[in-house]
């Protein structure tokens, strides 16, 4: 008889999300260290300080180091203030939160997440995406559990730069296509089948509410549409990730769209000037072309075009020569290791060529 343990995200969402900190965190201790990005900690500090008083003392605010790398994780874990803290508060975007989650694993401290942007699902997942100190992708680092609780303050998120939600939408709808394709043809266990079926909630709200949510984000308006998109980005995607990623089963958590992104991180300009989900959105177009889903390709292409997400390699400042040099790496990454067919260099050449020809026709 199989015995499964499934740890699902716990979260509070809304403009008053921090009001629940004193209801949830004190049972884990009385002191905390905040780990995050500089801008994120500045954005959340006033509200967070007010939310914890007088029940919890924040010992320090520590910068995460700029990259989610094992070097930064080990440096922060060795900080004497971390040893004194009962809890870790992870504040910011994906790389900051992922770094804090790794620090929590090494030190055995419970982690609570406070996303300040809606660019990805890190605040609710049990994985950290690891990079080198130069920003080149290394590997996914999996944990048994996600953060104890995520406090998703939509007021703070609505006031954040719109580019983060914009990119987050691309990373989110990718989950739907990648989970469906990666699991195609397999007999799925109950929990995996649940994850694949739930992946529709990573796409439907984005296409339904995404354009309006971006407009509201620009106006710093904490609207219903914005909250639905934030939920899709931070919670729906995390739930799917947890259900479809197990040690003893194939990994349906990723696919060709992410292989496109990770291969292109070989060029520093990509990560300097472009966001993860932005490039993944381009990867979804390639994924759909390679999978011969031309009608769905047109749907996503039109959404990208309307919202300003990439529709060409030139939109992310990659030349044809650079692309050609990393195509072989795209075929070997773990994202396409379990796929319903072999991803080959000729297949990718054809897909990228199709996209640029399609762009040419649309311009004409």
C-alpha cells in the first residue's frame, strides 16, 4: 500500500493580508529575520512592522544577494542573526523568496512568504530555482513542503511595477500547456491527474482577466480582475507544481517553454534586460508550434501581441546566431527529458523559423 504525504499551500490574500500574521506566526516563535530584495523590503517594511507588533520581533532585514545561488544561500544561513531567529520571513519576488526558502531548509527554520510582486508562484511552491552567481540556470531544488503560509497583500502588489505581473502571466499560462503536453500518453496517478486537470486554472483567468488586470496595475487599482490574476500566478500555478512533481514519478512541472528560457540564460543580456516569465511566454509559442497546435498558437500569439509579451526572438534581444548556438542545449535540459516525443534541433529550427515567418505575414 502506497503512503503519500501531500503538503499544500496555505495563504491569505487581499489588501489586509498582513492582518493575519499575528493569528498564524506566533505559534512558531517570537522572533523573525526578513530576507528579501532591497525594493521589496522597502515596499513591505512599514506594513510588516505594524503587522507583527508587539507579538513578534523582527531581528534584521537581510538582502538576499541578488541571485538565488547556493553561495548566497550558504552565506545567509551562516549569519548569526539567522541562528537567533525563530522564523524566516521571505519578502519580494521569485529569486528572493526562493533564496529564503533554501535558507529555511538548511537551518530548519519555518519560512513564511510575503510576495510584493506577482511574477511567479515561488511564495507557495516547494521548489527553488537555482542559478549561478552570474545568473545562469543550474537546477530546480525541491523541498518536502512549501512555506508555512503566504501573505499575499494585493494592495502592495497593485502598487508594484506592472512589468512583473505582465511577465508573471506568461510564466503562468505556460504551466497549462507544459503540464498537458509533458503528461500526454501517460497513465497518471490520482494526485498527478489532479494537478494536470487543475492546470487549466493557470490559463483561463489569465486570458479572461489579464488585459484588464494590467490596466488596473498601471492605475494601482486593487481590483477583482487583478486579484484573480494574482491568484492564478501565485496559487494556482503552485498547486499544479506540487501535484505534478513527485520524486518517484516523471516531472510534468515543466516543458519546452522553460527549456527555451533556461537555454537563453547563457546570454547575460537576457537576464539583465528581460524577466523570466516574459521569455517563457515566447517559449510557449515555440512549444505550441512544435506540438502542431496552430489554432492555440494563434490564440496565445494574439494575447501576447495585445499585452506586449514577446512574439519574436528579437523582442528579447536574441540574434539568430545566438539562438542557433543554444538550440542543442534546449534539447538536453531536464524540462524536456520526459516528453511525448523527442525534442530535436531540426524541430526547434523549424518552430523558430515558422514563428518569424508568421510575424512577417502579420506585418504585411
